[in-house]
C-alpha cells in the first residue's frame, strides 16, 4: 500500500475510534443503529480468516526451507511466546499484590454465567486435545483455528519432502495467500467505518457513558490494576522491539491500525488479516508474517495471561482467601496455560479462567464479579495480545535475516 494511503487510513482510524467513543458515550443506546457497520466489517474479516490462515501457514512454513530451519525458527517463536507470556503473568501478579483491588469488596449474589458453566470441567489436558481436530471442516466452521494451523504446519512439512510436485502445490497456496492479502488491503479502506460502528454500538448497548462509568467504578481498582499492568507490559514489549528486534517507533506507528482494530473487534483472530498487512508494510520477512502471526493470534496472548492472573487474585481477595506464594505459583503456571488455550475471540479469556480458578480451589461464581466490565477490559487485553504478536514477528524477522546473512542467501 502506498505510504500516503497508509497515513491517511491511520488518521481516519484514529478519528473513527474517537468518534465511536464519543458517539457511544453521549448517544447511548441510539448508537446501536450503527451496529450493522461493525458487523459488516467483522464478517468480512472472519470470511478471510480460515482460508488466509491455511494459505499463510502452508506457504510460510514451506518458505522456511528445510525442516531443521523450521525447528530453529519454530523453537525461537515458541520461546518468545512463552517468555513474554510469563513476563505478562508476572506483571499481573505484582500489580494485583501491590494494589489489592479485591480487599473489602462486597460480594453480591453472583451467579455463574451459562457459557462458563458449560466449561466448568475444562482442564489443562483440554488444551492439548484442542491441537488436533477429528474434523477440520467442523473446526473451520466453528473458527477453531489452532487445529487448522497444526494441520497446515504438518501438511506443509510433508509438501517440502515431495520435490517438484510438492513445489507446485506450495506455489498454489502462495498465490492463494497473495490474493487474500490483496482482499485485506481493499478491506482496509472500510476499516475506519467498521471500527466506528463496533465501538459506538458496543458502548451504546452498554447504556452509554454514564452506565459504563458506573459499571467501571463498581470494580474500579480491578480496572486500574489490569490497565496499569497492561500498560507496563506494553512498554516491556516496546523495549523488546527496540533492543531485541532492533526496530524503532515507526514499527509501532505502522501497527496502530491493527491495534485499533483489535480494540474495536475484541478478537485477535479477526484482527489477524490486518496484523499481517501492517507487518508487511513494516517490511517484516514474509516467512515471519505467515508463520509467527497466525500462530501467535491463537496461542500468544500476553494481555489475556496478565488479565487472568490479576482477575483470579482479585477474586481470591474479594472472597477473603489468602493465596500464598505456592498458590500464586500455581496461578502463574495455569494462567499461562489458560492464555495459550484461549481462542482469539471476544471474552474467551473469561472462559478459560475456569482452569485457573479450579486449580486454586476458588468458586466459579467469582467470575460473576468481573462480568460487567469484561467486555471493556477485553478490548485492551486484545490490543496487547496483538501487540505481542507484532513484536514477535519483528524479533523472528531479525533472526531470519541473520540466518540468511550467515548462510549467504536472501
Ligand atoms: N479477546 C481476546 C483475544 O481475542 C481473548 C480474551 O482474552 O478474551 O485475543
């Protein structure tokens, strides 16, 4: 995309987010009338995700070349995901211990929401089981992306062993990927309107500014804990971007449209097409764009991890349960796993929080305390999830370039 267009779109998107907040805040429920704009945008993004993920992963893995390289890049990617997720959980735990938002909170007759009740037996083994699907079509229909990615990786690895015939198939998926990315660049022109619709309508359906402010104020310290934790993690990722990936502020500026889309959609999966496009505009190596970002959008969720740890500790404090060091280590480990297991869809983190609550023996009703503000915090944590993926793509990009330089190939 020409540079001027990208800048114009960025400005339009900033205007859209601001206008969406102002309109939803002041006109409240009346703004539900623009919900269709948001739905149109979201549907278009979702339409692209399944074919894009498959084509991107298959062509991206194949472009890595031999299997040893896949091992090295894959290992580095997973190490990055795990380290940054662990840092996020740690920050969440530190903030919640410092601020202690749940102390002295009055717990009303909270109830467990239906979607949580259905998942109350979720355990760590479910995360492993979710890697492989017995029915890829059903997974695609339900937007369960992780099994599609696993299939894509295996399929592509197999293709690379087939010589010329495999190369033809890879070329096909390369073309599919290019065509889909072209659609993404077209969709970008509609993004500002879509984001405006999503934000204005969501604030509107929550009852407008005053109602939202009251909801936030009721668990104000919890909101402060999560938002300040996310802000710190944002800065940590920025430092990684500067010092590990060797990038500058321009990278962040180019990523802003993706981050604002994440804020608007509350879904890192739905944002993926834009994240990939922005990373491309940042000159990130295609192999990193096609592999690190799709995988990251479903398994690397720093914001969610931080949120889950902080929220569970908040619930413990509200119930007057003192979780000592040992229990907090359990929270640390399970929150990391729960974030990996969370899908990149709105409020998925709330559902996998069951794993963490069960692990430390807290009542599921505690989730009821968080419900009113979850949609709000979800948007911030989703933006951090996407930011974590974007920085990861830059880190792996550098690694790939170094590898290419060392091997004397481009
Ligand atoms: N909405 C988040 C995402 O899509 C997941 C969550 O924390 O609920 O990344």
